[in-house]
């Protein structure tokens, strides 16, 4: 028996708005029929995993238990682009032989951009 990762799901306040942030960050499109309650990025294009955004009335407070790690050769440019799209640059790290920046998306979910 095998399992495939189908979706990475974000609990959020506005599904369409947060989907648009990640779509722009990744250079993808928000899938059709997105609204404030439910949206996906990558399903129409056949991407895997699909990013799924679902509006919830109350998010769990505190640090994310799971977050996304992106990697790029254009590290500083990617950080600046994310900030320009509405992210907040939290801190830079150089540990364990890796260099990365931690950012928060417009709803406060943490994600990292690592240097290849």
C-alpha cells in the first residue's frame, strides 16, 4: 500500500486572498471558482501537492506545526518578492549547513525560503 500527498491545506480567514498570495509567490494560477470560503492552487495545472485553502471560524493560536519550505538560487530576490506580495520577513538563519529566511504570509502562517 502506498500513500500520495494530495493537498497541503491552510486554515485561513479568506481562502481566495491567501490562495492568490501563494499563487503569485509560486508563479501559478488560483484554480477556477475560488471564493472566500474555499480555494485551491495547482489542481487545474495537475500540480502535486495541491495547495488548498479553507475558511475556518477560529484558527489554532501559536506556531504552525507544519510549514512550507521553498528553495531557490535567487534567494534575496525571492524574499523581496514575497515581502512585496504581502509577506513579513521574520528572520534569517544559517544552521545545519543550510541558509534560509523565515517569513509569515498575509495571515501569519510561517514559511521558509532556503538558499540553494
